[in-house]
C-alpha cells in the first residue's frame, strides 16, 4: 500500500488493490494508511502485528514535527522486533521472510 501511495497509482488500480488487500476494519495501521487516500475507509481498533509495527503506528499518529524522530526509532528497532519465537503449538519456520 505504501508503495502504491508513493507511486500515486491511478484510482482504478488503487481501488483494485484495496479490493485485493481487503481486511477493512481489522488493522488500525493498514486502515489508516489506506484512509490517507480513501477517507471513507473504516478504521479498525486493533494492531494485528503489534511487536514490529506499534512504533510505526506512533509515527502515523504523531504531529509532523515529531514524525522524523519517531520514524528513525521505528527503523532502528523494526528488524529486531520482527524476530519472534514460534507459538508453542507450531514449528518455527526454517526460512524467514526477510
């Protein structure tokens, strides 16, 4: 979604992407990103992946003068916070997606 926003894709492609992504009202961060271009998007209240993305949500919610410092904090911690142990009932993946 972020890349689509940055590239300012045409409205028809944007609507198609929103349809493919789905998940409206399920993740506050995703919903806020989409709502920046589609204001009628319902904003959820849960952050589905809190460990790696709570800091990014703070960036999105912050005032413009605070965003650069908070974004730096997110970037500094993001990779480390992606590393999570597998739930007890599941085997840890052998290949990480990053």
